[in-house]
C-alpha cells in the first residue's frame, strides 16, 4: 500500500528484548542485529540451512548454515525489499516496495548467491506500488501491487522471474473504493497448483486457472486505511488462514484470525490470538501446530488452530518454517529460531 506503507514502517519498528522462553529458541545462531539494523518484512526459507530475507535500506541477507552466520548484501539504499523468494542458495528473486514514480518499483534476480543482481522488471508508471512476491515453483511466480484505475495490479512470470508481464486488468472484478493490500509480511499471495489467491484489506481474490479468470470473496475483516488482512496462508486447496488487525492500534483486543475450509469462498473469525493485536504472518510448524507473528507478539496453537497462546510480546513481521525449525524476523535486524 502506497503512503500507508510508509506509515507502517514508522509505527511498527518497535524495540524490545526477546521474551520467548529459552526452551523455545535456539541459542546456536548469529545475532543478525550486529550485522544490520534493517527492518525485514520478507523471508524465504529454502530449508533449515538456507534462509534469505529482504529488508529496508536495500538490504538482503542470506545464511547457508541455519543462521549460524549471515552474508549481507546492499543493493540500493533507497529501496525496501518487502518481497523475496529463494529457489536455493544461488538463485533468488527480490521485489522492492515503493512508489514507481521515484524509481522504487523494481524486481531483481540473482543467480550467483547474491554477488550480483540483475533488474528484471521496473516501471515508472504513476500509481504502481508493489506489495508482495510469491512463486508456485521454479518457473511460475506472481507479484501483487496496489490497484490502478480500480483494477488489481498483478504481474506474472513463467520463466523463473527473468521477465514479468501484467495480467490483463479487465479480467478482474472491480475493486471497491479504498481497496488495496498491505506490504507488510510478503504473504498477501497464496499459490497452490493452479489456484492463486491474494488478499486486500477485507476481500480475497481467487483464480482456479493460474490467473486466467478471477472471482472475489468477502471476509469478516473490516476494510480500513490502517486495518484489515495482513497475510494469507493455505495448507492446500481448501483450508486457509487470514491474519491481520490495525497497525496503528496494534495492541488492542480484536479478532485477528479468520479461517476458511472451502478454498477461500467463505471465511469466519476464530479464537483471537494472544498476545492481542496485529498479526501479520502465519505458518504451520508441525502436526496441528502453528505459529503466528505480528507487531503485537508471537502466538502458537497446538490444537490445530482452535486456541492460541502467547509465546512472546516481541514484535516480528514474518514467520516461516523449514523441516525442523521455524524462523521469525522483524525490525532492527531482529531474528529468532523457533524450535
């Protein structure tokens, strides 16, 4: 989201100590905050060894040993990499969120582990602001941006990110006034086989045929300039989560999780996650277990998403899991490994 994204940075870069219990975190990791103070809103966990993340100040970081050490790359200090997807330790695609008019709407690709980056997409079209990047596989990927002229702005690649083309805006349903997406955790898009879904503040757009046609469903989240859905997560074709809240009023008790069991057609709020407030990203950590993070803290469910207990009050923007561990990242280089 355009100007509101700038406010989001100011309102959510909160400092704090890690409050997660020692048994829940791994101590055998490097302190990323000693390498960079960037704010990170995107992460791509290839496996429990290879982790990439994109952040402010044109910063991209990579670990190939499970966060025991980090490489830091500075691409362009004017950019904010709110989207990243890594295929392995050598190949990754990164998306900059920012106003196209200022040269910030760009997508980069590396094929040599981050040593060099090629611009594979850029535009100066008025109104373009990129929000989220997601790949289905090594060939097909999507980028979501803020709407242009009342229609979604969605890019697609079929060659691994080497080139990008906008999906015809006329095939989308009309958007309502003020509707847009938050560039908060790089999780507004979900892709599973030919199903592609993306969220705005209160609605979810669904394609069953790899973006050739679209429908839209309503969620119980209310649309607002600072409030709504901040992240989507699907376990397969049918069951999914939408998490969110209000980034200005990010510690108040309100519904912050909705679930669907029919592929995103209908949504219902479930038990509110503690600590109360804004949630931005969710991931399955094991059988019947999930983590949720946001500026209000970290939550965990051990009963398949029915109840959510507070794990930490420390703010993070993104959570993802590998084979055995989960990882959360946020402002000021804050990073934690969840066992």
